[in-house]
C-alpha cells in the first residue's frame, strides 16, 4: 500500500502508480507479509529531495500513527531519495523517481503541458530496475548506460555504445509498459549512440549545459550511541567506535547503531517512554552532523528482527541483543 503526503495530508496512490515517486512529495509505504502464524509489517516513509520539512514531519507523524494502529508491531524505516535501502526497492519491479510533484504526472497533464524528462535506466539485478530522472542535458548521457527521453506523446530509448544487451532489452520492455500505461497514446523509438546524429529530434531536446551529479555517502566510522534518561535528563553518549559488537546493546535504553551505510535505532524492551518517543528525532539530528546524512534509517523493537542489522554486527560470539 502506498500513500503520498501533499499539503500535509495523506492520500492513497493509484495502484497503477506503485513504484512511481516524485521528488517534490513524501510517501508512506506499508508492506505486509506472512510471519509465523500471523502477519509482519514494514512501514517506510520516503522523502523526496524537493519535499518540504513540514512534509517530512507529517510523514514521520503519520508513520508513528500507522504503527500505533498496527499495535506497534511494525518495523519503521526512513528512506531518502537516491539512498533507498535494498529492501525498499525490492518491493517494486520498476522503481521510478521523477522531478516535481504527483500533479505533474502524465495522467494529470495534457500532452502539450507535459514537460520533457530524461530518464536514466538502471539495472537493479534480475528483472528489477530503477528509472531515475536526470538533468535534461546532453552531458547527462553515458556510453555505458541506457537513457530514455520522455516527451509525453513520444518516448526515445538511447542505447549507449557500451551498454549491455540485457539492459537494452529491459529498457525496451519498459518503453512498452509506459506506452501501455498511456493507452497507446505515445510512440516509441530506439536509437543507438553510434548511429545518432546532431539533427535527430532526441538531441534537439538536450542542451549542452552543466549537470548536477549527486554525491553518494562514503562508508564512515562504525559506532554505537546510547539515548538514556537514567538520571532524569536525556543524554546521548558514544558507547563504542570503529566496530559494532552486539554485546554493547541492552534492553534498558535506546541505541543508535551506525553501520556507515545504514542507521539502526534499537528500542530496548525496558526503555523509558521518553527515550522511545525521542528516538527518531535524535537519529535525524545525529545524521545531520555526519558525512552520510541521507542513509536509510530502520527502527527495530526488541520483539522484531532485521536481516540488515544481523549482517551489520561484528562477527563475534554474540547470539542475542542482550548479553
């Protein structure tokens, strides 16, 4: 289930648009799966790079409210545009990030109003792929990849001279899918870099201007912090640095476990209510002062499990969170 956060209100996303994200909005995604004799839940709130702080705050609040409805059985995750976790992207066979807000989508505009978009086609492994909108510029093109120029009523697939056959084939399938979504109202064309000349319409839409390339996080020092109200005042203290031993975590407090590529917030079963209530805000402020402020965040309770966290722990003798 997907919901978008626009003007501080949550509204459902059309099922046909699952996997489509606009960077001017925030979204909440609920994944429900079988777990033992019952059900398990993952709640992800996704933050677009152009969404407002108010929308971010609303997404956090609604995520907490949804978790309350689910009797606090859900694992909560924060996702930021271009830094999404593998778990989040695994929900969608095609993961698309487009500029603007949901109102700028094809279904809500006429062909004459539609703004051209240049899409970078990225293979995610297997049959999953990601489509990321990039700057509308000839300098965005890369010979090792496939790009799609979306004009609304026409789609161009541009195959870089060094791109592989599998990526080209899957991009062509994506073109057919988009054409079908638009009820056949758009034409498609495939171009190869070596046979594209300056007079082609495709290149006429791509001016020669500088492009912005986002910087991915660099893996930083691993560390664990503790959030505690043991003496009546909230304190946030470093527990261990340079490694992540499970034995450093207990059930009495809240712990922030920074693996460099993913931040985990562990809610101990005996932690105080004020520690739990402030856990996510402390995680947010902590990341703002690191070199990797946009990495995924996952909140885990003592009765929950996370395969990603299990992989992040040091390979020691620990067999449980509490030792």
